[in-house]
C-alpha cells in the first residue's frame, strides 16, 4: 500500500471510530421506534422521586431498580424544592440532582427527565413555588408575563445544569418532557407551550428528544400535544391498551409507542382506603404493553415519603398523607415486594435481566415505647415560635401575604361582645385553607375545616382572646385549582358580623424545634381526669437512647402514635411529616436510620393539634418494625376509581 493509501486508510478508520463513539438518541418514525447510537432501542423504565428518598438510600433504590430489569428511570425535578424563595437555589444534600443523575448513570440506568415547570406528582402545588402567588391574579401555566418571567429565570438556572447530562453529551438523559399533562389543564395556551419548546431548545439544543405526556384519550392530546414535541400517553393496568395507544397514534401517526405513566398502584388520601393493586393485574397488563413493542415507564417503581409539608392534594379538597408508598414494587422504605418479582419475571421475557443477587430489604428495628412529656401550647409559645414577629391587620392575611409558605399560622383577635350563649364563629365564604383549631381564652372550642366544617359555637366575655391556628395541609397539585392560597383567605364572622383587629403570627416551628426553643409547661401536666374531647394545639417531647453496643444500629424504623389524633412529628429536628391516625389510612411514619443517633439521646417532638392521650395515663409514642398504611378510615372523601387521572379533576 502506498503511503497516501495508508494515511487515507488510517483517517477512515479514525473517522469511523469517532462516529461510532459519538452517542446519539433519536426518534425513528419509519420503524416506529427509538434509535440509540443508531440502533433500535426500547426502554422499560420506572419512576423514582429523589425528593422523596433520603440521599443515603439513593444507591440502594437505584440498584434494586436496575436488578429488577429496568434499563431506565424517570424523574421529576420539583421547582419549589430547589427555589423555595425567589432567587435562592438549593441543589445540595437531598436536593443534589446532579449527583443523583451521575449515580444512576454509574449503575447503568438511562434517565427520562421531567423538569416541569409543572410536574403534578402529588407534590405541593404540582412543583410550582407558592411565592408565584404573590401576584394574586397570576395565571399559572400560561403566557402570563409574570409567570413566564419566573419560568424563564428558573429554567435559565436549571437547564444549563442539565445539558452536560444529556445522552449525546455523555450523560444518561435520553428524553426530556416539556410541561406535564397540559391537556388536563383549563388554559390550553398553545403560545405557552411554544414558548417552553423554544426555551428548552435554546438551552438544550436541537438534538434532544422533547416529549409531552397526557391521558390516553384524544381529548387530552388536543391541548397537551404540540408539533415539535413527541406526544406520549399514560394509562393504568385496567385501561384499554389498544384504545389508549390509538389516541397516541391520533397525535403521532408514526414513531415509538410510549406509556409514560403505567400505574403500578395509586395514590392515597386522608380518609380514603389505602390503594392496593394486585400484582397479577399489573403483570398481565405490562406483558400486553411490552408484547406490542411499546416503551413503558412504571409509575411508581418506588414512591417514597412526603417528609415535612411536601404532600399535595386533589379536588374536591383531599390532601394526601405523608406516605407515598403507592403500593409500588419497592415499598416506601425500599422493601422488595411480591409485585417487584412479578414485574421482574415479565421483563425477563423481553430483555435480559442483570445476573446476581438483588440488594436485600433493609432491616427494621423496634425501639419500643417512648414516654412523652407536655411542653407549651402553641398559644403560650407564640412569641418564641414567631421569629419574624406579629403582623397587625384589620382583616386576616394569607400565608403568602406574610411571607410564609408551609406549616402553621396563628391568627389572634378578641371577642367584640359578650357571648354568654353559644354563638356561631363562622367562615361564610369557606375561607379556611385548610384546617383551623379555634381556642377562646386558652380553651379549645372547635375545628373549622375546608369544605366540611364552616362554623363552630363559642362562648366568652367581651375581650376574651380568640386564637385560630390555621394549618396548610398541602396545596392542590392537579387540575384547574392549583392556585391554592393558604390561611384565612376570607374573614371570619361572629354571629354574622365580620371580625376585625387581627394579630397574625408567622410560625417558624421547624426552626424552634431544631434549636430546642420550646419550654416545658410550668405546672404539673398529668391529670387524673380522662382526656378532653378537644385540647389546644400543644407540643410534647420525649427522648430515647439507642445502645451503641448493638451491631448494625441504628436501623430504619416506623413510629406510631397510639390514641393521638392529628399533628406533626420531628425526630432530632427532622420533620418526618403529618400523622392523622384518627382519619386514616396511614398510622405509622417511616423513620430512616440516618436521622437517628447512637452517640446521644434521640429527641422526639410532637405537635398534637386536637387531643393527646396524656391525661390520667402514660403518654407514649411507639417505634415498631412494621408499617401500617391500610388502617380503617373515617371515610369522608369520595372514592376515586383507580388509574384514571380525570377522576382527580
């Protein structure tokens, strides 16, 4: 071979290697599939929410997903989780999404990214930050200039972070969703969707596959799909698979079939029965979907936990509990279930499942009963709890108006007249969002609740102190009512006369608990009398020691509050979430091991809002090794048919 020929051959070889080494991911409309590195590709994915799982467990959960036969995962990025205050971004610790993406890639999982700006996800306000509501007339998920400006700024921060993690750039992200289930929203603003498309393209480039997801019906795709975005559908195991994919074909005559949310279970609401879906039903439907050659994402593969105040709600107002177990293949605590193995067996028929042992279920430990002692009531501790100080107002202001997003706000006024006979204190415009605990002169008199209880009777002398502690129980996350203001959003009346002269306290309870600012009640707190039917919101505290001589401790656990009614619980300052065993179905709360200590006593702080079982008997919370998510319920909410998003509208 001549020198020129040898050089030409080497150049061709190097060029071929260069082309081969350049990763790509695209749509193949001709062969109705995805192409990965130029070859036909089908993903079998599972949803996991990093925001619902402690960082220390990310690797464990991802490994279990990989060993279950998945070749991809699907994640949301909740805007409000990373920008809780305008311009203040947090991507550290449990919010380190870039670390999560790298971890997934290291394990061998591709990523389907759903960055919003709206995500739904049974997450507070569908992931939109509540501070958007400072403009009261803002039109969310639309071309409203103020909304667009906030979206542009957020995406201008997020998307450049994401770009290096795209598959063509050497990362794991193969597709990116624009918005989420927009066809189920009232706005139907095509200019908004066009703007988002251009925004995503400007930051991520023209090569990335952008897609939309909507319900498996033509009507949802009318407003949810847009030219330039690949339309996919979602449906559960009882749906008509042929009809659902026919709806996708109406929007996309050619290209891969995709079910972006195949429901392995369903969400819960306080007061409704725990959702359970048989493994056999899920496995059979999954087999039928895969037999069609379709791509599928199992929503959820692991649900996780709504720690703190992050849960969402549906309409008519129905908040979701702390557990987001979802009856998924991996439990809230990452446990392997029968459903996990049933799904793995189906996947085995369509692709090779990794060899080797599956990481085992993490052990759980029963630490036993912890005695609790009474601390201050919220009313007595209000000066300590309100770090920003009181706000004086003629009429009530909402949470956002006093710059509070989550938790509790105390509204204080006084009786303007003598009420020697029971007199109705009412919310005539249904303005309590979401639940208010009413006390007069320190004595609990009743509870007002959104859509349910709009009036309570009070007695007292003129000038008596009236305290109304309002709980934000989670913002609506789906449908047309996501613009969900909290607090007293309209005034209360006494015998039909509007009250005035309010003092409003923004309560920083999490800070006070973590800093140990709450004091004990000065008087003896035990009482031989039976527990009151209702008592003012009160803090309780207990401590327990985990011996450091026992191997492998601390371990995960669950905490239950026998005969307690409703409230919030913290362990070592970490906000586990809400408990409400009186309404059900959730009784226990998941306690991840990383928040526990063997080096010092563990602190348990409880805010009981209604009535603690502490009079005349030992008052305890109990740590157990077994979850209880399906207890009997005080059923007040309509039953939602499974797997149909339109039932949540």
